[in-house]
């Protein structure tokens, strides 16, 4: 807001007039505010030509941010250069505010233009060597007709517009995976064992009141990804990868190993379901209270890894049963009185491994650093796992005996 007020007071130089080709347009008039808006497809190359003599920063002075380095801008530039006809489909559009909009011979001249949404796109295009391109971008122009004596009240209105067009929920890697064929099949598989698999964010909120989901457990796509990554490596490296962030799990490098193609889902589903039920055991029984969990939260995924090592890993017989029987087995384990004590012993011993292992370098091996390091995992395997191995075998026996 301060940047915009400075702009209105001529603390920042105004942008030069911007000329855009307008093959066709839709218009909207707001008589209450005296504002007219236009919607049309602009040539991206018109912006590129404009930057030959004008600075991008001046045109985006009212935007909430300037250039952000990273893969997004590179992707925009790559599409503009290599797939210009796809640019319109892949881009959300640009919003411009100006004081006047005059059109002649399908050319529109924008006086005092300012881009309030689309700065990343303009910076990406400015850095391209391609001068002419058939790429189009959806463009909305808000013509305010502001004079020098305009009240600041309208500035606040415009600020709300700026915040509105720039306030969006971040799209994560796992969002892009939600409609993959294997995810759709997984949702059906989990439904068969009374688990609502929320492959799309917000899906549970829309469906939870349906009678058919009464009594269902809930599992989200990113949570399942974390669980599968954690138990994927006997060395504990999966824990380290998971702690780098959920988006890492759903990138091209890791996604395929966590979620096999649709034809292999039926074969792998028992492994996925078992890992999920171990997560539930740990989450529901592993800590006496919320305070203890907050103190030991850095060790949570390491404890899940150890649970998996002791109950499932390396024992194909434990997962050779049909899914319905596997569900009954885990239900029986949950009901056993000794299960709580065993699960809490796992969390206690994993935490104890840190208390011993940190002595090597107390300043370096904080709880956070220890539990996401190869050194930490080696110490957990040597100190904690031997203490709980036999107890976990008892629980594994229930998996094999339950009819």
C-alpha cells in the first residue's frame, strides 16, 4: 500500500503509454464507481516490444511483488519461445489498471498503465530473445479515469483489488497428481476398507456428511505420500527425503516409486494400507499427551520407520493375506491392551537414541538435525531398534494369526 501511495504522489515515475493490439473485446461498465473494464486477448509480443524502451519495474510498480527467480519464470519463458500457441491455455492472464483507454484501428493506448497481476510473466518475457511470437495472453484492463484531486478512498478500493487478484492458494506438486489414474483407483481401494482417501484438497469437507462415509477414517494424498516415503528405505533415507518437504515427494524423481502405475496398484495396495495403519497406531497411541508429542515431534517419522522395520519390512508373509483380513488384523492390534505400551516404548527408545547420539556434538545434533540425518538414523538402528525388536515381533504375530 505504501508503494502505491508513493506512486500516486509521483514518488515513482509513471510508466509510459502502453499500446496493445485488440482484435476483439468484452466491456463492463460500473456506473457506481465510474469505472470501465475491458477483457481481450493481447499479443504477448506487444509487451515485449514495449520493454525495448521501457523498464519492467515501472510498469509493475503497483504490484505486490517484483521479479521472483525460480522455475516458474523459466517455464513461462520456455512456453513463450517454444510453444507460443499453448501460452494462452497455460496462463491465468494479466490485469492492468490505467487512467485512460483509447482505441483506434484495433490498437488500444493505455495511459498511465500499471500491471497489478502478472509481474512474473512480464519479467520472463523481458528476458527472452524472441521479439515476435504468436503467443496470446488473456488481459483485463480496468480504466479508472483518475484525476490529480482524487480522494484516497478510491485508492483503498484499488488496493483491495490488488490484494484480491494476487491472493491465491498455492498449488502444490501433489495437487497436480490428484487426477492421475493410480490416484483414482487408490481412492476406490481405500473406500473398500472404510478409509476416505482425500486425493483432492477440500474433498472431505464436501463429502463427510454423506451417510455412506459414516465411521470412515480419513487419509489425504500428501499424508500418504509422506508415509510411503518414510517406509520406503530400510536405511531410513526415506525419512530424510520426507523431511525435505511434501512437494519433494511428488516430484518426477520420487513420485513413481511411491505410487506405481494403475496396473500395479492392486499388487502394491496391501503394502500401502499396512504402512498407513502403522501410521495410525503411532499417531493415536504413541504419545501420552499433546505436550509430549510437541516435544518429541521431530522423532515421529523416525518412529514410524522403526515400526515398519519391526512389523512389516522383510516379512512377505505379513502382507500375503487379502486386504480384508489385513484390516481385521490391524483392528485386532488396536484393541490389544499391550499395543499402547509397545508403541510408546518405540517412541521412548527412538527419543532416547537422540539423547545418547547428540553427545557426539551437542551443538550440531539438535533434535531437528539429528532426526533428519544419516548419522541419526544409524544411531536409532543401533540403539533403539534392538530394544523394541522382540515387542514388534509380538504385534507382527497378530497380523499372521488373525483369521
